[in-house]
């Protein structure tokens, strides 16, 4: 259970908020690359309660600017791409990718007004079919080389979904293996299913562990002669690595605040041993949906009817988190031992906020090439003989 103040601290991410300042110390995905083709128009984006415009200049370079023109607040997402940057459609002010004003065609030739303008601008990069932005101050860190971001293009898929609830609810669902186990049981999973385990007459072990990237959560359910082992990770500041379903690989779920009551769920799934199929991608949460918004009737039907034919795990995760409301009131909760991963995750986020306030980098801000690899970041699910050393098994 959290106090009202603690709940606000972890769920408010706009400019000037404590959690928002921490999140701005990391790269965040802000769009799929498919949304911004080389000759495409500017795209309005909202992230961490900031209204921004994403574009490519005439040289194909990415730019991310404040959405409202510094002149008279016209919408720059309606502007025009030019060789050097983005031109406002209202009075023609031209901005480059760094936010410098290069031209003000209606000002006198000897005007120095444009030299006084520094429009809000952030740096971007493209990787693994996603466009990332760094919204913080100072030199940006390295973008972490997660397996899902470095896998060959044929071995990975990506998608995004609008989620109409706070980002923290998304992360708490992603780090919670109990949600998967109960869901699969409720849908009538068969005994041979890798995620299946009876809910009665079982021994449960939950072992959350703080790591240099955030939290590693090991969950083991033992019944009879079988142990189901689920290992997943939370990576600061707002994403989780979850075991793949029926593939040798895993998915990352990146929960990026739009504002305090909405967020984007970016899903990137990869397969280690070969190209990933459409069916494998969909089962693991990657599916193209109109407007990046899951149909509400589809979500409600899957939850209420226990529809075992629904393949996309994100449909169930969305329905469960939406049921908690836009911002879940954690002053009313009662956590048990099975919720240990959520408790540790919240503590890690809180400590990262404190680190920023004390003027130091929070954990998992990667500042060197040597530190930018994570062989110890494991997300997998196994069925083992009861009594076998599952900790040793997870290192192989």
C-alpha cells in the first residue's frame, strides 16, 4: 500500500515533476519508423505531457521540436518539410533540427529577431523500427543494446498500442507473472502448455532481485513432478522484458507516458533461432491495429467470455489494467508475498528519482560501450523436473 503522496510521485511524469525528470534521463521510443517515411509529412507526438512534432528534413535527418511555433503558437505539425528543417505554415518561420530559427520571411532584412529564438528541440535516433528521443538535459547516454533491438530485422517485429491508463499500471502488469499464469488457467490452457500450472496444491517461490538495470524477478510454481519457472526483468525507467510464448526469444514492453492517464505500449518481440512468423509475432503482442488502438469490444469480449481463441496477449493485459481505472489508487491495495516484484520495482523507481535529485545518474543510464551489453538480462519460461536447480538452468 502506498500513501497518496507516494502514488502521485510514481505516476506523475509531466515537465517539472520528480518522476518526469527522472524519465528524461533515458531514451524513450516516441514513434514507429513506419509513421515517418522519408518523404512523409511531420507527425504530432505527445510524450511525458509534452506536445512535440517529429519530422525529417530534406536530408532525411530526424528532428523533434516543440509543437507550437515560437512566433504565435501555430501548429508546426502542419508545417512544411524543407532541406534545412521545418517551416511554419502560418508566417513562414523556418527551424532546423537544433531549434535554431533560420528564416523569418516577413521580418525586415536587417532584423536580428531570429538570432534571439531558440525553439525547444530534442535529439532523436532510429533503431529496430522505432524512433527514440532523449528529452533530458546534458549529454545523452547510450541507447541500451537490448537483444530485441539488435536482432536481425527478419527475427523481430514491433508494434505500439494506445493504453488508456497510467504507465505504471502497464509496467506492474508486465512484471507480474501471476497475471499470465492465472489468465492461461482461466482460458483452459492444456497441461502441456509451457505456461500451464495448476493453481491448487502448488508451492510458489517469488524471488525479486535488484540488478544494475532494475529488477530481475524469478517465479517458480511447483506441483507434483513439474516446476514452471518464469524469469522476467524490469529495466529502468519504464519497460519490461517478458518471456516469449512458444519461441526462443522474448518481448520487451515499453510503457511510455503520453500524459498521466494515457501511455503508449511499444512491443518489440524477437526470435533467436530464425525469422519470426506473423502468428508468432501476434501471439507475443505484435499486431497492426487501426489507429494503434485496440477495439474496445474485442478487449471486453476477451475478458468477459474467457475467449481462448484470442491470440494477442496485449488484449488481455489491456483489459486487466483498464479495469483499475486511469490512475490506480494504490492507497487501497493490499499486497501479498506474490506481489514482491511489484514492491521492489516501485522501490527501484523511487531510488532512481532520488538519484536525479541528488545530481547523479540513476541506475541503467549507460555511459560507456563496455557497459552497453546485458547478458544477465534474462526473460524465459521453462518446465523443469521438480527439485532440479532452476537457478543453474537459467544461466544457460
